[in-house]
């Protein structure tokens, strides 16, 4: 329900949306059962780029809310020369966060990872360059 306005705007503007994960072909599995196999899948590098871009957007969003943070120093993923360059920048950002902390009112800053696939693993690879504490959902409820 919360996205109905966005969907209506998309329809009004005659925008085409593609669910790439729904593009599939029929295959027969080892038991002879007919299944759908995705032809397009997003991988580890989508997660890496997405996490880097999330940090960059978070920095701008927090600044708009009056908080200056080290996330502002993160560029969009396409700006970095290669993965090692991006990892160095995120690690340096994490070192600044460790040294200076985050502004009052932002801690704890919570990130949630709900998947177990390639994209989540790529995002976690970048996220783990920052100071963090992993908790379970049960711990978060307490």
C-alpha cells in the first residue's frame, strides 16, 4: 500500500519496468520436474556497488538532516579506479568513524542484511570494512 502512489506515477508516465529476476527459461531438474531457471541474476559486484553508493547517499541524507559524518567522504562506486581503490576509501572512512565516532543522536546506526545470496555477500564484504557489531534479530528485539 505504501508504494501505490509511486506505482500510479509510473503508470501515468507510461514508464516500463522490468523484473529481471522474473526472466527465466523452463528446465527439467534431476528428478524430471519442470522448473524455472533465472536467466539474469545480480551478483557480488552489485552488492559491492550498492553498499558503496548507500554510504555515499547516507552521507548526503544525514547532512541534509544536520549531521556531518565521515560518510560524506565516500564517493559513488563508479568514481573509484577499481575495487581495491574503493575498499581503501571505505576502510579509511571506517578508521575515521572509529577515531571520531558519529554525531550524538546517530548511535547506534543500524544496517540490516536480510538475504544470503551473492548481492548480500558483496554488500557485507564492503560493510565489514567499517567498525561494526553483528547481532541477530533476537538480540535486536531486546
